[in-house]
């Protein structure tokens, strides 16, 4: 092949790679509803200051290009037995972060390609950080309530989490990322019907009231195996 032919093949190869990469990004933007945008330097530094010290796992939902995951791993290494779990669904940013980890090694950084809405978060998670829009955060809220312990800190860059009250909102002198929301996972509510089913009661009719979430403290665990004391009048049938 002539030098000119080789150059043409090379140019078409580069063009194909560029177009494929753009197409990949557009596809996953359509799937996730957001593009992989990195946190600003100011917000990144502030978020790092909010992450608590001590043993446990720090989860980043939607790690993007790793602009926060790598500083988190570097800082966490100084605190001792800490692990950073970076979850990213888009293939191109995930591949970039994986390749970056080969150059800038962080033994305590785990990079996972997955949909965090369907990924079981570790039981020792002590903090969650994210830069996601409110619509996605509303979808993520039940996942956080399911897997995280009450009181676990959740730090959201720029956007609020619908349905939760923030513990604090920090305003930053940053036009790109003007605020950071800090939340605590609330106490898990327990549904009357779910509690009764868990105790092997087959049919449940809730009288005088529709099933409502009730706090765990309101349930008496001293009841017999086939019954349970709850603050509602109920009738059961075998």
C-alpha cells in the first residue's frame, strides 16, 4: 500500500473512532438523561471536605470521567481502611477511568460499570456522593433508602433530592456548581401489610384505615409468631 493510501486508511480509522465515541455518548445520554459532566474544582474541593473519616465505603453514583473518584481515593487512603466505589454506566467514560487507573494506581478505588439504580450498594457504605439531576436523584432515592443505613450522609452536587429534606445547603462562589446539598438517609418506614406478610399471615384486611407507613418503634416484637401488635385494627384469615 502506498504512503497516501496508508494515510487515508488512518484518517478514516480516526474518523470512525471519533464518530463511534460521539454516538456512544449520545446513546448513553439518552439512556441516563444526563451527560457525564465533571464537577468544578471549587465544588470538588468542598465535597472532599464533607466526606467523613473512618472505615467504610464511599460510593460515587455516576462517576463520569473520574474527576471526583480519584481525589476521593487519594484522600481516603490517608484516613486508613476506606474504599471508594465508583459506579458508571456509560461505556466511554468508564473505559477512560479504567485506563486512567492503570496509570494513576489507586488500590482502594473500585471502578464498576453498572446502572446504580440496580446495583446493590455495600452494607458498610458511610457516604454517597453524586452529581446527578433531580429527576435521576428522585429515581435513586428508593435505592438509597433500601441499601443504606439511616443516618448515612449523601452529598449531592448542584441538585436537590426530591422527597428528602437537606441537612444543609452550602452556597459556593462558583457559577458552574453554585451549591452542594447534604442529606442524611432517613429512618426506614415499615408498611403494615409488609410487616404482617413477613410474619406469615396469609390474608390481611386493614380496618378503619388504609395501610400507612409506620415507624419501627411502633411495632411490638414480643407478639406471638402468628400475630403482631401494630397501631391499627386488623383482621386476619387463614
